[in-house]
C-alpha cells in the first residue's frame, strides 16, 4: 500500500512493557511515507518505569514522527472537526482504555482522539495489551468487536500458564491491520497464538 498522503494517528496508553515493541512500528509508517501524529495518555507523559523514562519515550516519539505530541484532551478534541486522521491506532491499548472506550468514557487524550475518529466514521484500530482480557474486560472487548469502524490487531494469550486472563496483540501486525481497516476489512485470523510454546 502507498502510505504517501495518509495521516495515521498513533495513540499510546500505559502498557509500558509493550513500548519497546511499538516504537519500530511507528517508524515503519513514517518510512512508508505516512504522516504520523503521536497521541499519548497521561501515564506516558508522567510515569517513569523500568522500561524507560517518560522523557525517553516522549523524545523518541518526536524524533521518529517529526511531530509534536498530542498530550491533552484540549489538543485532541480538534482532531474530530479537522478530520485530519485517516486511520487511528491505539497501540498498546490497555484494559483501562478498552473499558472506558467500550463504555463511552472520555477522560484522556487517547480516548478523545478515539471519540473524534468514531464521530467521523473513520477506522479505529485497537492493539490490546491487558492482563484481564479474558476476565472482567472480556465483556468490553466483546462490545468493541461488534462496533462499527473498530478493528483489532490480531491477539492471543501471551502467557496462558502464568497469566491465563492476559491478552496481547501481535504488534508487528499493526500496519497490516491498518491497511485492511482503511478498506473496511478486519485482518484475519483475529484470534491467534501470541507465542509458540514447547
């Protein structure tokens, strides 16, 4: 697919362990010619973890995309009326974000951007990363699976023995999922083995 002239909103919520896996995918969009607008949750803006400092991730996002971060609800709101974003991906999409999105709550820049995208009837792609995907969040995932204009990056259990309720998307399939979503299609298969076990 030719990504020239396509604007991708790339939203990140606070699954910090997934961020090292996510950054190369953002670069793939940029290298393919897309304009990438980085949208970040409060957690990304304020929390240092063993996976990296907030400043580290903010700097990487600016350097990779060449754009300033959308980091407040006020900054995210105009994305709706301006219709700037062709496809919006939330990767990683935490259980918290999944729950709020499924229940129409808008209390972060990421959720405001999602609301703006849905208002315009444009594709919203979710790459879930949640420890309770097969627990209490299963109902929220189910609600989003049947929602119009919402697509999922293929996902599966990442540690069935140690964390049987945990679900994580194949982050390397984000671009492929977005390409299909722009055509109104869900990348298949949707349910996959996240990792191979001996």
